[in-house]
């Protein structure tokens, strides 16, 4: 189980250790109800993964699998354990410190979740002050056009202020969800490659 693994529990050396092909620890952050579980299910059940059937380590909270991004394999460990409502200080610090990259989700139908994403971004900056930690601000549920409370331009502006990428997705329509995962892997590679070459 992931919680007994040293590499996940260790907080100092854990972040930033991944080699060029991973495994990369990608953490889903966001208020309750924004679509984190839906993202995890899409990731876990992907038909277009190289290892088509399954995650190697599938549980309620974590899933590790190899995906192909731009023709090259990458191993991604998705952590979906964040619970902004019930998670205590320990879990908050734990996930803020152990991720290699973060998908910061809100729902475009819920302004409170958008504000929550900003708070999480600020907390994350405190735990991960390095500017190169890949973060994508994800406005989910973009299929619910008539219930929209946060405009695309607001989302984009927020991402610009927070110095991170931005994407709108619909887990329900499976729209742009894989783009978000691919985007995170591309950023993780970019972070490393310039030093290599
Ligand atoms: P979590 O609490 O962040 O894990 O959120 P969930 O993944 O459990 O999603 C909360 C609710 O929103 C569920 O009923 C999902 O079916 C629904 N949901 C998630 N993503 C979308 C989406 O993109 N569009 C729509 N219409 N509903 C969504």
C-alpha cells in the first residue's frame, strides 16, 4: 500500500526525485465536489494507456500507471487523497510536500471552489516555494454552461497571477482531462530537460 512506502512518506527527499520517465507524483487538489474522483477514474480506466488494462497500484486513493505522452512513456502516480474539508494539517502538509506536480481543480459552477483553489495555491506556494513546481489550474465541469459562475477569462487571469497553466475540462464529457495529465507530464519534462542538454 502506498502509505507504507518510504518514498511516499518521506517528505524531504520525496519531491523532485523522479527521473526523466517518472514515476511522477501528481496530486489532485481542490474543494469537495469539483471532480477529483471523476479525474481519478478517467486516469485509472484509460483505454489509451500503454498498459491498457489497469493501474498497477490501484486503490481508492492512488493509482500508478504508464502513459504515453508525445511518443514517450511516463509513469504517473496519481494521488487523490486530498480532502479539503476533513483533511487535517498533517495530510495537507503531507500532500503539499510529496507531490512532483499539482492539478488544482475547481468547478466553473461553484465560485466558492474557485476561491478555495486560490487559497490552496497560496498554501502550496508556502510548502513548495520553488518556482518550477508544475501546477495547472483546472476549471472542471465546463459542460454545465448554464450553471457557470466563473468565466474562462477569470480562470485564465487567476492562473496568470499564480504563475501556472490553465485549462477548462469536463470530466463528464471526458473533455480535456487527458490534456491536463499530458500537460503536467510535459511541464515535468521541461523542468528537467534544459539541465540535461
Ligand atoms: P470530488 O469530491 O472532487 O472527488 O468530486 P467528484 O469527482 O466526486 O464529483 C462530484 C460530482 O460532480 C459527481 O456527481 C460527479 O459526477 C460530478 N462531476 C464531476 N465532474 C463533472 C463534470 O465535468 N461535469 C459534470 N456535469 N459533472 C461532473
